[in-house]
């Protein structure tokens, strides 16, 4: 996984969801957002992405827990590819 700047994170998602990404980052205890992506070129959802909040009170507490992992989302398997960590996160 590679570390993203906030601008790079936003570049991976439609501008319509940038407000939701900011809202997730502003939640108490959230230290980072990890980007999961469907990497299967044969999938109908190839390239589909999800940003998952990481930190206290979240399913994943640390970015390291996501490394090498995947999530099942909307009939697709998405793998952790990158993360944005808040300053002090």
C-alpha cells in the first residue's frame, strides 16, 4: 500500500463524494482512510473503490491491519491499495 496526500485521495473518487470523505475524516477517533479497489479486470466492477475509515471505534484500528487484506462489497472483492493518514493520526 502507498500513502496518499489528501489531494491524491480526492483524485481517486468522484467529486460528489468528497464531502463524505471529509465527514469520515472528521469523525472522532478516525485516524485514516484506506482505499480498497476491485483489481480483477474480468469483474464488472473493475476499478470500483471504497474508502474505509480506520481508527478507534472502527472495524479496523490501524492501517497495518488492512495491508494485504480485502473486503467484499456489492458482489466484488476489493483489495487495500492505499491510505490517507490524518496529521497526528
